[in-house]
């Protein structure tokens, strides 16, 4: 009578994988890993974008706090007309880091501190709340205050006296764009979107991240 059992060698043969099965498994694994790695890049960019947006919100809060330390006239001088900002945005040679021409532009650091341009002789640079000069390598956010003409239109001159009534409030839209500068080495940075070869469009600000906030200055 023959025993109805398999020999150990036969069992091993049935338990083993064929070469084709091994290759198929490796291919499936490779395809899966490629798909996962393909998702990693966009996910990393998304996380970075959320982090930058949070930092931009902190910079906006810092701007509002800084404006409260200024007199009404000083703060109002930092609010730009809509037409002025539109003209700058349409100019391919617009350099926001030229404080002598655009002193109303502010810059913010990634940690939230804000620099305001000081046009005084021997100053002519951006300075933080503590009075420290803001280096280019620290200028991550470019900040513009744009007048909201719908909420607070500019007062017209009196038809009889010609005098312009004093404003009590100025509403503005706070625009934060980034990155303003990109570090290329420790302590060294270049403007984002700068075309080092020059040409008709020395600067391209169209690829920067941007977010808007609102605020008001009161006398």
C-alpha cells in the first residue's frame, strides 16, 4: 500500500516561485515606488506653500502692529494709489528694492518682522522694529499697501476754498508677495525673478506667491 504523501523535495518545488513570478513582483513594486515618489514632490511643495502662507499672515500682522506705532500721516504715506501699483506691476524694469524711487515698499522676514524704508541721509535702507538694518538676505516678503478707493475715496478739494479736507480713515489692501530674495549662499541673496542678463524685462514678478489682507489706518 502506497502512502498518499509528498516527498520533502516535491513540497519545496511547489512552494518556490518561478523566475517569471519574481520578475513580475519586482516590476509591480517598482511601479508602485515610482508612483509614490511622483507624489512626494508635489506634496513637499504643498507643505512649503502652506508654511509660506502662514508666515505671510504673520508678516501682515506685523505690518499692522508697526503702523500703529507711526503717526497717521506717516502711516498714510505708505499707502499707495491703485494706479501707481498697477503701473509698477506692468513695468518689466520695476525694482522694488530701489528705495529711493519706491520708499513705500516694505519687506518682511520669514520670521514675521517687517522693515520700513528710511529715506534719511546716511540711512536709506529698510529697518526693522528694533531699528536693525534689514539685509537683502532677510527680505523674503515684498509688501505693498494699496489704497481701497471704494471704502475710502480720496477727498476732493472744496469748490470754494480749494482746501482738501483732512482724512480720518484710510482703508487699504495689504499685498504680500514672495520670495522677494532667494539666498544663494550664507548671507548672500539675489532678487527672485531677476534676469541677470538684463534685456527689456530685467525683473519678472509674475511667478511669486501672493496673498492679500485688508486693514485701515485711523487718525
